[in-house]
């Protein structure tokens, strides 16, 4: 049941790319922005990259799902934060520090 809930909540994050800042996926600016977003996600959710934790597994599952059904999702360089927030919300995991809006 949690897996279904995770998928449903993560689906809500599909609308975010429509508001993405324009970056070319192969540009240095895009790469830097993704790295910054990943760092923010890891600060909010320390288990983001800890294999075997529920949030890590949910994030990996959602990344794979987005690659298969909506590859354009990754045009928004803030996708790491968006996926982490959505998956954490479904799992009932609070951020380690208050979330700040991305600029």
C-alpha cells in the first residue's frame, strides 16, 4: 500500500517540470544546478543516499519510473529535491532542517 501511495504522491511532482527554469541538460549550468539540488536534498533528508533506507529506495524507484515514463522530468535541474520531498512526504519523513525554496 505504501508503494502505491509513494507512486501517487510522486506523480504530483510531474507538474513541476512545467515551471522549470530553462537549462540544457548537457550544459555546465544544468550539471551545477543538479549537484546543488542534490546537496539540498541530502541536507534535508540525510538518508537520501543511504542504501537500504526507505527514502533511498523510494527515490531510486521514482527516478527509474520517471526515466521510463517521463524523461523530460529531468529537464528541471531541481528534480532531486522534488523527488526527495515527494517521496519523504509519502513516507512521513520530516526534513532534517526546514526546507527552503529553491531560487
